[in-house]
């Protein structure tokens, strides 16, 4: 996915002339302070928000030029705090992912795809449970199962780890890595947990004041100087078992 000069303005630029090449078959994390423009940019990438300037290309075609049904076969998006306000089973919920293909007329082939999505997200034992009774982690897995059933190349997620405990967040990120490595998906995720991003991402894009400051591999982004400047606090990067972890420097002078 290619972004050229993408801009979104309200009273001032929230996303400010961003150029970005998002790699296929990778997990790319968008990180940065609140108000940096991460979620707004993701909204424009998914066409949920109109952009004011610039271009976004998905498989060589500008996002605004895509037919809505065909775009839904290429790209799936999970919005922040996405909730369901109707009573339905987990299986019925996951079936909604097939709608771009079936328009509600489910075939045996569709049922097999739904079954595989439930299996890959460890939700087969919850298939008849009401979606509203799931825990936070189970509900996030159900959302991802619906996306799996949608069977798109691109998956965009806006802060899916919000309100999850450490175990639930780990399970979600582990599932996303499975989708990249075993299913060949291309995933972009907005998140605040820098160490989760470091542990599970292939690439990280850092945003501040509406601009993309750096976009590179985890090793090249996880630098003390880069992150301290990004968050405007003294940070230290250490390596444990080959993974880079960021901690706050205690007692450091501001």
C-alpha cells in the first residue's frame, strides 16, 4: 500500500503530507503520542475518512476509485472500540465477514471458510455463545475471526489492545503474527504499547504532530534517541533474548 502526500485538516493538519510505503505480508505498527494522527491516517487508508490531499494506492489503484464491494474483498478494518448491539451467536457474527461475497446467501464453501476462521481463532467451542457475553480478549478474537472470514489481503486494526490485560493482548498479537506468517496477510495496527510493537512487528512507523518521523524495521526504529525525541521523555532501549525493550530512565534529568 502506497501513500503519497496524504493530508487531513480540521483547523490545522492532523495528518500532514505523509508519504509511506506499507509492505505486503508484514505486520506494521503505527506508534506515537496521542494526537499524532495515527488513527486518522488509518481511517483514510480504509476510506472510512475522506482525505483532503494526496493519494492512497491499494494494489496499484487509488482507494477512492475502488468499488465498495471489491474494496471489501481487498481490505478489512477493525475500528477502535467496535461494538455489537444486537444479540447473535459468535458463529453468526463471524458469518458477516462473508457478506461482500454472498450478500447474505451462504454456501457450503462459505461455511468452510467460517469454520476455518473459528478454528484459527480458537473460538469453535464458543460458536453458539452470544457475542455479548464474551470477555474482552474473546471478543477481539471474534472480530479478527470475522475479518478472517472476509478473507482480505489487507487488515487494518485501530488500537485492538485497548482494555485488554497482558495475557489477552499477547493472545491477540500472537494471532496476528500467525495471520502474517501462515496466511500471508498484510496487517497495519495502531497501538500504544511500544514493547508489544517491538516484539511482534516486522516494521514500525512513528508519528508525531501529524508527520511520519521514521518508518523502518524494528531494530532501526528501537533506538534511544529516536524514541526519546518521539515521546519527549528520557527512554532507554535494552535487549533481552534478542528482543529490544524500551524503559523509562529513572532519575534522568529533563
